[in-house]
């Protein structure tokens, strides 16, 4: 969703006359996020992801796919788009696949953007039909052998990550002290019970560090008030808790160290901002793609890679405490992360979209 929002912002600037529609599901975060862009029309379809555990019968999964195809066909004939861009995930499959087929008859051009080092199932299938495949990592280009064209663009980030700066007002927004070193801990848009539990499990050790403060974003993983009560009962005053942060770019600006999962958007934001990070990949991700994403940064010495199952004494909190007081390591990790950042990713992708628009008009 977030790369899509970054592209939507860029399209508004480059092609102000363009009409933009976002197709997703009502269950997804996109239904809420698109409200921030009143000039974008949101259309919901009844898509379902592939059940890798086999709990949903194939007939039911096929039924949902058929429903999404019918809904998408109605939308395509209603909107008559020039370009359809898929950003991954199951809700992109029907719009991109049907647009690619209709593009053989009508002036419709198609693209997909693969954010991860290991491509998702939907994009692997779609790559053989679309006009261009855009990838974030060079090593991902070789995973689309049947694609017509593959372009390495990087992963787009929202404009605010490029312009937000550290200031006293930013600290005050989160109840933080600008004189303390700040650690931002979050587990993606849905949160991570594992990361929250790791912090709570070491709350006394973290609370004793008067030079350190944490901004802990719980997401939906644990009730925010419950986490606050547990910290208060232990006398911990240097951990600020938020269920969700709308202005994540501001949180990045004040962070001296970031502790997070290894989703593609998170890594793009970390490298774009040049932040040192401890990455804890979610090992349940499809094809273990978060681990592969994090390995890209680790090989460039741009992060510390942590598997909570293998962390030594002190766990994740111990790693945070050691790194937070190592100035040289923080500078080295942040500098290497910035060198990996692709601040021109938005421009490259928008250039490809504009080329498709011209091709559709030809």
C-alpha cells in the first residue's frame, strides 16, 4: 500500500490532469489510507489470498477469484484506464491480469512493481503478461525469466520521508526528550507481538538507561493501554507507547536507531533516510522474503540482523542496549544504509508509467 501511496503522490505532481483509481479490498489498510487523497477514487473487490495452509477449499478460493474477475471487468469497462499498475498482493491479480489480456485489443498498458528480494506468487504469475516488470533489488530481476522487460527502479517512499527533519517539535509530538538517544521500535502496519514482548520482557533493563528512550509502536498486536500499564507498574518512564503512528516520517526523523521487521517498504524508508537498524525478519513471510530482504542490507553492513530464536543473553533488548551506546557502529550502519537508498525510485517508476501512457495513446 505505501509504495502505491508514494506513486499516487508523484502522479499528482507530474500528471495533475490524470484520474487515479485504487482497487483493493475493504479489509485492507488501503481502504482507510486512500481517504487521505480525496482526488483518488477507491473501488473495493472481493479478493482473497491463496491459503498456503490448505484450510480454505480450492472450490471456495476459485469462487472468490471468479467474483473478483467479474467485479474487475465491470470496473475496467467503466473506467477505461490507460495504464494499470500492480504493486503486489492478491487484490492486484485480477485487475492486472485482465488488463493485460484486454491490452491486446484495447489501448491499455500494464506494469507490476515487485518490492521484495524474493517475488510474490501473484507477481511471478503476472510477469509473463505485463508490458514491464519493475523491481526494487537487482537480484530480483533474474527471477522473472519470461518477462518482456525488467527495470530496476528501487522501492518508492512517500514524499514526507524525503523532507522530514529532526526538530524539537517532532520530539514533543511523541512526548520524547531531544536530549536522549531515541530508539523507534515497530512491527509494520499490523504490529508484532514478538517485538512488543521482547521489549516488555526487558523493561527493567531498558528503564534503567536514563540516556535512552524508546518509541514503541504496538499496532494491533497488543492493547496499547495494557502495554502502558505494564510499563508504569514496573516504574519505566522512558518508553512511549503508540498503537499507530500516522506521521511515521516524523518518527523516523527523531530516531537514532530503528528496530523493525524487514518488509520491503520499511527497508526502503530506512535506507532512504540513512538510519541504523536492527532488523528482525518475520519468518512466517511467504518464501521467507523478509529474511532475504534483510540479508541485502546485512551484506552491505547496513544493519544488524537478528533472529530472536538465536539471540544470545539479553535477547533483542540486549542487542539494542549494546548498539545504542556504540556511536561508531551507529554512524557506520547509517552511512551504509544511506548508500543503499534509492531516492530516485519514485522518479524512475513514474518515468516508466509516463512511457506506458504515451504507448497507450500511440
